[in-house]
C-alpha cells in the first residue's frame, strides 16, 4: 500500500513563474491537507480539501495560491507568480475520513515526503 | 488562533538516556498525534491518542493524553542515535484541520 506521494521532490522556479505541486493521497483516502514549512520552523496549515471540495482554506494566502482535489487525479497546489518568500517545503497529508466523521476516535493523517520549492 | 507549545525546544542527550517532552494547548483537544520528522523528509506518525488519560506505547515510545485534555506527553526510553530528529505534536481542535506544535529538536550523542 503506497504512502502519500508528492512530486516533484524539488522544484526550482524563477520569480514570476508558476509552481504546481502534486499530491496523490494514500489509497482509499479522500481527505487531503496541505502544509508549508520554512527552515527550522513547524508546519503551518494551508488548506483542507475533500474530493472536489475545499473545506477549509483559512491558512492559504488569498492571492496567487489555489488548491484543488479533482474527482480523478492528484490534489494540486498552485502558486502563481512566485516570489522569493514562497521558497519553503510544502507537505501534503491524507486521511481516510475527516476528524468530525471519525467521531474523534480514530483520526489519523499521513504525510508525503514534501516538495521543496526554491524561487530564484 | 489555536496554538500548541512544545517544550523543551531542543534537547541534547547521551545515547541510552530517557527523554521526555510535552505539548500544551490553549484549548481542549479530543485527539493528540505525535510525529517525528527527519531532515529532508515528511513527518511520520508515531502515536495517536484519543481519550483523556490514555497511555499508549509504540516500542520505546510512550505517549499520554493529559487529563485536562490541554496537554500531552511523549517519552522515549533508552535513546539511540536514530531517534535524532524533530518531534511534533498535532491535533484537530474541534475542526477538521490538524494544527502542529512548535517542535522539539532531539540530538543524541554516542
């Protein structure tokens, strides 16, 4: 059973270009979460998606950032017109059910290996 | 917003020693998850806790869900070099998103 797969592992973009980060959840998981991590810091929540729906995007900047999780295919985190400050590691996690649906008794989330974005 | 504070921020210990770290929240949590992150890798789930007072073990790791539901503890017994990494607590504070603590960086010397 493959884990959460993210690609690419490393991505270099020039300022002003677009970055597309992909996340394939674990088999049977329909919930995806994206996080951002700066060096020497913790993971900051960005967005939570269920198949075809954005559930919570409270941690995602309103401009230049967007996320989707289509019915078929991986979840995509898209950053338009990247700037140097976007350089970070971006992680996604997946879970089989949401916390509320799990009724607090079995919520677990598993992470991918991340995409390291460098903006030059 | 919600915040999870972990302490200590970093630890430098000798191989074979036991380690204790904790995580405190400003609000009640119904689930606590403990993760370990190695350099350049994603967080790996170590232990999940679901009930106040619950004590759960995974090999040399033991975690406890605090009675007040505002804290959790992780202990590592007889540390070894591969325990090196950053340990994060995390939880969903009555919402469907998982928030992370500030992390405890562990260094083990032979």
